[in-house]
C-alpha cells in the first residue's frame, strides 16, 4: 500500500526562506488593488475618489466664503481676477487582510499546501508593507482564529515572517465560524485574501457572505497540490491507503484510470461550485496548483486577475 501524503520539499525554518531576495526585488514594483473605495483612519498611499487635502492636484472650484485661504490658486487670481480653490485627491490607507487556512488538510502535497500558503502570504504582506499599507493576518481552523494585526511599514516584514513560521496546521476547518470572527474584528476596511484549499464540505458561501458583509473586498485563492489535481501524473497509482487528515477516516482503493478520471471530473465540478459561490457574494477567486512559480503567479497571474497592479 502507498501512503497518500508524503512531502518531499524542505519546510522553511527562516524568514529569508519564505521570501528570497530575487522575488523580493520583483515585488517592489507591485501594489494591492481594491475594487471598492474605502475610508481609512489615517492618510496613507491609497488614492481615493473622495476629495480632500492631499498631495495630488485634481481640479478647481470657485471660492466660497469660509474656505481655507491656503488653497486659493493665486496664479489663477492674477490672470482672471477671480478666486479659485485647488481640489486634491485624498490619499487613503488600505488594509490588507490575509486569512490562512491552517487546518490539517493543508498539511499535504509536494509542494506542500501549507508552506505554499505561507510563502504566498509572506509575498502579499511584503507588497502591502512596501506600499505603506497596513497588514493584518489571520490563521484559522476548528480551534479558532489566531491574529496579528496592525503591521505597518517595511520594517515589520520580519515580524510578519516569524508569525507565519510559528503557525502549525492541525484540526478541522469550521470556515463559517472563522469568517464570523474575522468579519467582526477587522481594523479598517480593505482587501482580504483568503488562502485555503477550500476542502470544506459546506459553508463556503455563508462564510464569505459574513466577510463581504463586514466590509472586506474578498479575494479567494484556492490552492491544491499536484497530487490532488492530477494523481496519475504525480505517480499516485495502484493500491492506495487514503486517510482523511481532519477526521482520520481511512479508505483503501486501487487507483485505475477510469477511477481517477471520475475523481478529476468531480474535483472540477467542486472547484467550479466554489468559484460560482465566490461570484454570487461578490468575491474574486482563482485556483492554483502549489507547483506554480511564485513570481509568475504574483507578477503575471494575480495582476491579470485584478488583485495586484
């Protein structure tokens, strides 16, 4: 019998192993994109459609009694003998929330799904911190939600990485309860990226509804291992002993071509259902394999899907 779940890639043990210098240089050019307009508590680097008093000129309007005289354009007054006020685009802070599934089902694959999620979370967090945005991290399973909130500034990159390294995958999922907690404990509004294999039998749509209703602009990245996407291509064939990582339930099968074909069809339908549930609640989504090149995923694919720019 073969065990369905051997992991060959080395587990990262240092912050530098989560985010290499080559990838870091590519990420310095990127920024997080919010599809919605949010109001932050402090001024940051996020451009808003709301008119305010910031650094980027937007338009003029005529002076009204009581307006701040500092924003009168005296050059226009000299030419037209009329008072006009400068209007600026206000820069607003964006919060990037990253919610990582740390249930036992994530501890699988080559490359491992849990390690892939941590590397992706590190990369996205680095992008946000480098762009002067705020980062809040959440890790969830059936034991509850762990949180690291209010990171701001590139100097907090190592704090972000160490928190990710200290996480351990265990337990079940309880996606609905996790989403309730995350939706009611946010600090500021912004983009929330959910990193999960989405192998929850129920509750995905309901959980996402809590997040969207809580003011987050939600983007789900469903990550599956190569063994899950294409078992035969990964050498998983013949007699197999399958054990559910979260329930411990065991099943013994013989992996034949017809059986694997039926499995892949069911997996495709399941993933399409996840995508449709995301669409129904207004969340963005993408499905990726853990063997995808991280730089290509970030610089090309996620930019094309509107999460990054």
